[in-house]
C-alpha cells in the first residue's frame, strides 16, 4: 500500500525513540530542532496474533505480517511555516503523509531539555497545530487569489470554488484545524490539491515516564481533558520503556519485563494497530503450507482489487474468490472442514472483502 503515517512533535518529545522501536530503520535522535537533515522512513510490521492462530491450524514454513510505512519527521519549532529552509521542508514532508501520530512530551527529565524550557504538552500540541494551520491558511489564500481572477471574468465554477475556499479560510482564521470543519465531498474535492496539513487524522501519543506507562500522569490527564469532545484517540506510552523492550530478543524476557511494567503487550503494538485503523486499512489472509500472509487493503476494496494486491495478473484475470471467514477457519480447523460445513463461499467481482477474510483467488490470464 502507498499509505503513510507521519510521526510529528516538538524536539525531545520522544518521537524518534518510538520510531526506532517500531521500525527496522534506526534513526539518530537529537536535542536540537531541525538538526536532522532529512525525514526518516521505515516499514513497520503490523502486530496481528491471528497469523499465529492460523498457523496452529495450518502448519506453514513462513509467516508474513502486513506492513505500514512510517515517516519520522524531525522536530518542529515555532515559525516552521515561515522558514524557507529545513523547517519548511519538514512541513512539506508532513503534506505527503496520510495520517499523523503527534507525540507529546509528558515526562520530566532535566537531562533532556524542553525547547521552551517547561513541560506543557497541551501548549506543545497547540504550537504544532498552529504551525500546520498557518501553513494551510497560506495555501488556501494563494488559491483564493488565483480563483478570484477567474471569478471576475464570469467563471461560474470559480465563484462556487471561491465560496468554498472562503469557508476554509474563515475556519482556519478561527484557529481551528481543517479536520474539525464540517464539509461534503464536493467541498473536499475543491481543496484536495492543497493536501492540507491540519485536515489529516491524528492520534495523540502521551510520552510518559516508565512508572506511568500503565495509566498516565497529570500531564497526560491534561491532554485528555483538552481533547474532550473532539473524537480524538489518545494513547499513553513510555518511549524509554518501549526502547528497552525492543532490545530484548528473548520472548520470556520480554514477557517478564512487560509484567513488571504492568503491561500486557508493548505499547507500540497498540500504536501501530491504531495507525493502521486510522488509515482505514483492513487485512485479509492467504493460508497455505508455504506461507501464511497478511495482505493490506483499503477498507471497502472489492475482490478483484484485493487480488491485485497479491499480483496484478490475479486482478486482470479474476474469475472468483473463495472466501472463508477467520472465525470459521479457527473454529473448524481447516479449509476442507469449512468447505464440508458450508462455510466456504464463492464470491464474484462485486464482493467487498472484509477484515479477516481468508481468500483463495481463481483466475485465468
């Protein structure tokens, strides 16, 4: 899939530490804003225990997880939108993502200075949001200027576009992100080319000290209170703890460490799954003795499109899909048992693949 999640936040919020916990790519963290030369990219495996449950019923040589691309965007700072160099470049990198993970510093550590000299995650959140909104306002106003010229010469479509653009401008001038503006499909199409930064869906991550990993602290409480009524997802993680967990290769050691920290699983697993959901992605499976693989599709994808994710030839020559529901396969234990019990259905081109479906594609090229 070409969808990508961007990790944003102020310098020293812990976002690069989280990125390193999730990705095989190792990025260097720094205490200075804009000190990194580029955005770090990494493919991240999506944790999914269903793969291992399937392997218990169907012995296989290899298990392959679904993946999502993550971008670790260097720490922003006040005035990023006005910069002509690095700060502005990183805002452009945000533009090329589909969803955002906003890491907020909710821990105290004198050895890791805050760029503003105080711990205030709500203020940090508002600072970054303002940078995105100001950049969006700049983009909208530039398009308004171009559209006004067309409207003045009698272009009716331009007049309608102008009304829509002014709606966005007024919202941004009220210090509100685009994602909170009620719009219809036609209105969204008019600004689609602008790839507005504050329109992107967001998960907020409160990065706390290790002792608060299980339930948060006063700083994370402030964040949750500030976001009340905004339909925003807030996750509480301890980046330093996550880094220590990631260093443990032995599963028993990991289990003991998690129990000591009061966690049932690494927090980054929850974060990855939440990001996957935020991108409106679903998973289907192919199951066999050579491999059991999780495949990623955009929610609402029809069977031929899902076949094309496996290989373009399967989409071109699609005939039908044999579908077994995950729960049925787990309950009955094999494809043949599902077939015998009438739990295998044959679906055509209009079938919309559901999360957890097991697919066997019939095709002819």
